[in-house]
C-alpha cells in the first residue's frame, strides 16, 4: 500500500512540508478503508481533526493534491508506445444539505406534481466535475491528466433568455463548454506528445472550437456528432453529403439488451473525408477543416434495446473498413470513464460525504480520484497485461497472504504465479466466484477485495508487533 502511494505522490508539492506529510497519511488511511467515512478511516479524533483541517486549509487545492498523480500519469504515458486514448466526460455530484449555499447547485430538476397538476421544481445541491482519463488502446488506464470542478448559481429566466440569444454567437470562453478545450490543452501540455493522443468525447463535445483547438495544438480527436454542420461549398450539410456515400462494409457486433442478454447487431458503415465549415457566426474566427465522418447505422430494428446510430467525426484519415471499425472500437471504450466516475460514487462513496463547503468537497474528491484510478487500474490490469510482473501491483507480503488465504486450484499449483492469478485472488476475497465461464472480475469485487487484503495486512503487522 505504502509503496504505490509513495510513487504516486512523490511529485506532489504543498506550501508546507507538514501538509505533504498529512496528505500522504490521509490517502493511506482512505486507501485502507475505501468507502468508509473520514472518522472511520482515521480511527481517532486527532487524525480525523487533522484530516478535516487539511481538506479545509486555504493553502490546499485540487491542483496540489493531483499534481503528483498527473506527473505519474505522464511517466506511465512515456513508458508506452503508440497512440493513447484520452477520454473526456462530465459527471455530477449531488448532496443533501440543510444549507446548500456553501456548496452550490448543479441545476434545476422537476419533482412531484402538486394538487393542481403543475410540476414542482427544485435546485439540486452539488457540483460538477469534468475529467480526462488517459487509456491505452488495449484498455489499461494510465491515470487522470486533467480535472475541472465548478458549481452553478441559481438564475431566473434562463430558459426565456435562450429564446432571445443565439448560443452559437456567444464566445466559447463565456460558456461551460470551454472545459473541453481547457482539459485538452492541459493534457497536451502534460503529456508533451500531442501526435500520440486521440481525445474522445460524447455528443456534448461536438464543438467546432474543439476541432480548431486540436488542429492548432496538433493533436487528434474522435467525437460523436450531433450537429449537422455546413460542408463542402457551404450550400449543403454533412448529412446531405453522407447520403450520397455508398455502403462501404457490414460490421457484426455483439451487444446486450436491457435485460443484459447478448444480441447480434449488423452495422452499415459509411465514411468520407469532408470539408467542414465553422458556424456562420464564427467563420471569420475559425478556419474550415478537412475531417472524416463515419456513419455506423444498425440495419434492422432491434427488440429490447435502442437502435445503434453512431455519427462520428475525427481528424484522423480513414481509408478502409478496418480503420473505420478501429475508430468505432475506440469510441466504444468511452464508457470506461463512466466506470471511473461510478467507482468515485459507488466505491469511494463521494456523494455520502458530510463536508459542508465546496472547497472541502473538491479536495476530498481529488483524493478519491487517485484511489478510484488505482482500483480501475487493478481491474483492467488483469485484462490487458495479465502476464506482467507481480511487484507492479503487490508486495511480497500481500502475495504470501493471498497464497495462504486463497489456495490455487489443484491443477495450477505447480505453475508459475502470474499477476493475473493474484488479481483473481484479490477479486475472490471480494466475492468473485472465478468459475470457468465467469467474465473477468469487475470493479466492485476488486475494491471489496483490496479493502479486505489491506485489513488482513494490518492485522498481520499488529500480530507481529504484539509478538515482539
């Protein structure tokens, strides 16, 4: 536990050496009790009070907390070869507070209807986080490269203003959408090799300013399109030009319906390099670009799930069906950042924190980001680099305990122990059954298993101390 934390926070720098020591101790305690409250993780009032003081210290920010992890992410990036995927997404953290003003709001949502039938609206207390996860094309998360937190204020008449203001004429710097550009720039500066990065986002990232920014900093992007932009000479749109594109190939995939049952889908693939124009109100500010548009449309109407209809846009060239399929698989990996956010909320239980201000919550969630990455990394490590050396994930003591607690199958005892075998043992401590036809262990059993092995190691150390 201490070994990987030492490496992960080695580059972290705070205004005071005592803050650095407290940060390391805090992350150790939270890692030993993933999902526990701060008092439960700290065990006594002195450490609990010190943790609260650290999180509320005005000299501590999320940038300070994540600086070491960002640098470790860059180090892991440099140790790999080829392209990497940078997944971008936004998530909300909601909290229930009697006085929500110190935290802020994430928006207004509708609730139950009153006796007259009118919907009752209320402001959700919380904050938003836009994060960027660096991932190898094999699916191994290398770490977080950028994080941005913010809250909203409650405005009246916002929907009415939308009818009078053309949002495309508002500068991107005055919108929340600028977070996509900021994280792309921060990631590019951190990794220092933009040609190797492919930034991936959902339909919310279909922003022309993002395309132009990627072109300026010489990096790549792949986003799902939702805007039918002007194309060619400006007298037709992308969809009109794609209607004239012949079918390039059929691609068969396996997907799951709403009940979790696997079904087969046949996708019709079309792609073309198109001259894309910026919005009319921004054509003097941004240049036209040559981009590749990929359409993947399910041939038949399925039962029990939505029809697949993906429209992707990228600056990367596509000259064959195999390259188009590759881009579809890259975009499909975008769900992994949603898994990362799920670990933050379900594993670390970030939304159950009782801290009262946004500043404290941001610092705590920044710590949870490091722990969530670690859990996710352990889970995906078994699937992508199962034959790696065990010391990259486990100490000798942990390996010995795992061998004792989770015996190997009779037919595998004589074989060499692999990293995958030890990850499976951790998952089994968390409830994974490891049957022949079971899928690889997921994040839930991994964070349960990691918590248990940590408790067992602590118990062993306590027993050895008592014995002396």
